[in-house]
C-alpha cells in the first residue's frame, strides 16, 4: 500500500502546484472514516481507495481527481456525509465523490435490470464530468486485481462479467487500452478459468521453444533493420493477451496452433513521416499479410486512437503484428483521455485528434482560473450527443436535439416508417419532442402508418431524413402512375379498335420506355402527349396526316415522256414511295413494277426504264395479306383499324382457312408506302390480327 507521503510526493512530482494540504487531509479523512473496516483480502479497507488513487497518479491526474479517488467510498460505506466533504474539500471534490457514489450504488442493485440501468447512469455521469468515470474505472480495476480474495464464486463471476460487459468497453471507448486489457485479462481468468490456463500454458511453451528470448530477439531485429535506414525507433514486443487470443480463437473457430499471430510489436518513432517510412521498410523486409493493414493515422478511430497496423510474415514463417506510431500517439493510446487530463509541464501538445479531444486540450490550455477550469470540466465529450434507451435497455447514441422519430429510425428503418407515437420515460409525448440524455424511448407503431412529410420539419438525423424523403418520393411516384393510368385508359377508349397485350409492348418500344409504369408516369407528367400515345399504340389512329383515301389515283412518274401509257403491275402493286422500274415492250404500255418484284425476272425481253414517282403523286393500291384469329369481332376489328388509319378496302379475298386462323388478301387504297407501313403496324398491334404483311 502506498504510504501517505509516497502518494503526495507522486502527485507533486508531476504537478508541483497540487494542493498538498488537501491531499494530506484526504488521506487522513479516508483512513479515519473507514476505520477498522476490512477488505476481503484482510487488508484495512482504506488501502483500497489509496491504491485507486495510486493508479490515477500513474495517469498524472489533477489533485481533485486524486482526492476524489481517496474519498470515493466514504459516503457510501462510512458515516461521512456530502456536507462534511464539501466543507473540508470544496464543492468540486464533493460533486465528484457524489458522482462516483451514485455509480457505486447502482452497482449494488438487483442483477436483473443491472446492465442497462448501469450503463445508462454511467453514460450520464460520464457526460457530466469525465473524471468521475476515470475514478470509477480505476476503482473497478483495483477491485479486479483483488477479486481473487472474494470467496463466493458466483459473486466473483458476476463482477467479472460486469467488468467484461461494461467497464472494459467503457475504458476502450475513452481510449484507455491499458485499463481495458488488464480488466479483460482478469475477468477472462475468472470467467473461463480452463481456457485461461490452457492458453497461458501454451504461451509459456512457446516462449521456451523460442529459446526464452524470442520476442526480444525479433524486436531487436526490427530495430536494427530500421536503424540501417536511419530511423531511430523504440521497438517493443509483447505476446498478445490471453483474452484477445481466446477471442480470436473463438471468432475464427480455430485452435491455438492454427493461430499464427500471437506476438505484436510496437515501433515508436519521432514523426508521422517516420511512421510511414517504417511501414515501408518493414514491408520491404518481410512480406505483408494481405488484408491486415489498417491506417488509423489518416483515419483515426472514433475515440481518437491513431497508429498504423500491419501484419507481416516474419522469418520462420511466423506472423507478427506490427503497430507503428509516434510518441504522442503512443501516450494517448495507452492512457486515452487521461493523457490529456494529465498535468504536465507546459502546454499539452497540440493535437489533431478527434474534435472533443482537441476541445479538451484547448480548455486545459486556456482556462485562466480554477473556477473557469471547473466550469469547463463539466464539459462533456458528448456535448453534441445524447444517449437514449429502448424499453429493453438497448442504448443508442443520437445527435443533440434528436426526436423520437430520429430515435426510431436509428433503431430500425421499419420502426421509423411505422411510428405513430412515442412515450418518453413512460409518458406520451409529441413526436417532435427533443430527447434528453438518458431518456427511455418507447416507439408506438402501426402497420398502417407511413412516414409523414411534416416529420421533415423536426427530424435531425440523416437516416430519418433520407428515409422520409425516399418514402415521399416513392409515394409521389405511385400517385403519378395512378394518374397516368387513368389518362391512359381514356386514351385507349378513344382508339378505334380494342388493344391487345402486344400493342402495349410495341408502344413501349416505340416510345423507348422500359415498362408500363414508366409510360404512365410519362403520360401523367406530360412527357408524352395523348396523340403520341395513340400513335404508339395504334399507328395511324390519331388521324393526324390521314387524308380521306384517294378516289382516283393521281400518279405521275418521272422518267416517262408525258402522255406515254403505263400500267402499275398487278403482281406487285407499286405505290408511291416504292422504288420502281419500268418494262417497255414494243406496242404495250409500260409496266411499272417495284424493284423487288419477282416477275422482273421474266422481263429480260423488255427495255428497262429507270423511273421515279412524281412529286405530286398520291395514292395507289397495295395488296397485303392478313391472318386473323377466327373469333367473333375479328373482322370488325380489322375493318376498324383500317378505317381509322384512312385506308380504303378495294378488294378482300379469303385465301386460306387454317383451323383458328383465317388468311385474307386485301387490296387497300393508300396514299403511299409510309401510309401503308403505318397501317400494317396498326394491324400488327391489334389482338385479332396474328400477322400482317405486304404481299
Ligand atoms: Mn471502491
């Protein structure tokens, strides 16, 4: 146990301005207050708070924190009162001791609601003054160190479990890795004694196999390698902790033997540049293991942790993990937040860490008076954040000002979407109510509910905002599509012929739209007009450009001497727009054929005349073959389409009857080829028509 003068000297050693008298008063006060109380170890009780204070002096914490540690169990376990402590040690210490006492009381609560409730109070205390948490963590660490003195196994296991679940993660959260590691090791030993023993034994074995000094030899090798390139690094090696080995074995379902990286090395160098040079030199000398490289210097962890991590295959095919960092990063990594609380000569090095850390450094650097510092020590590393709980005790972190809707979306998107109401700490509240730290939030849901646009006026989290917006957008689309479908139905009703399934698919192709929802959207938003839709569904149906069918053909053909007789061949029925050729035989009228006509093969005896349609030419008779399904109304549908398209039927002949299909040859009076093509397209779009071809 630390003696009084040893403790005081330690504090004065790093903080010459510390209140020596106060430290002495606290030591005596605690000793007297705890009197003859004993620890499970048989030691006098007051040895515990003194040891806790000792742990905190290693972190160079300020005198108020040290005094708080010395007094931390007095209110709880002795007759000492808050008033007494305030009178003797001032309001700051009294407040801090109260904070620690509050936490300790919760510890003693029933086990069932323990973890959630604890965690909640913890975080509350933490956001009030971080020093309360530091004392509490040191308290827990010392209790873990002395855990083996407790006889009741169940109690030991409960404390170990609590340490593993709550305190070690908290230590990690504020970057105190030394605390975390020691707590985990001690808790692991208690919770999994067999595993602990087996891993410890195997580690020993490994040390012996390696000639006892393997770690140091490797470390020296790394140091020499770096030195050869002009980098002066402090290289330390260590075995991984039994618990982290155990966790890795459990996570990867592998045996100890299969676990190749159980040694870790740390290279501490002077500058960030040296960190990266060191990394390069190590990768150059030993092959890196893919997928294990992490750069926490360029992207620090949330708690401010910075280092470069890599794993390489060292000689003898052994994997080793290497962490590279600067001295400053190292101090912070070991002691986390406490490193910045530490009183040091001069200013604490400027940092580029996580914002709350720099804020803290700033405060410590610039606080002029103790009062001002006190004001700021009530700061919160979580000032911009709050914590809220589900009814089951799950903890969620939200930005300050978050509402129950933000909370619901943070828990689960679906929960957010279906929120209809909320209870905070059991009371119904409006959804726009900002949450307070520690609130328990119960979200009331309905399957029929969906996100409300007005939520956007009060939610503050990105997730809530994005989900509400997405929903509104999709809802708008649904409505737009419904409107489009209504208009579409009206358009279809105006068409001269009923539509088939094919018609819609064809129309989508013509309009370059992916599906019918896109079509409905396009219609509703007027990106396509009615006429375009009608045209696409049933080409020629708009009547646009459809003139009454010509009564007489008015044909003029270029390339013929005016007045020369010609006939349009019966075999191919040329119409304006077709490419044509004339056959001239002695004494006959010139026969005009389409250029693709089969009968041209018989025209070897004739003169071929190159012909073109005259510009004024309008009308011709085309022959098409249409196959319709044999069912009532098919012919009427056919006639309807033709009528709507402005085509005159001048000949109709049934040429085949094949089961359920009837084939017709039709002679149609049309304006020109384009007109004919539209008619054929319209026919093909009709359900009753199975095929339509120009002969
Ligand atoms: Mn204690």
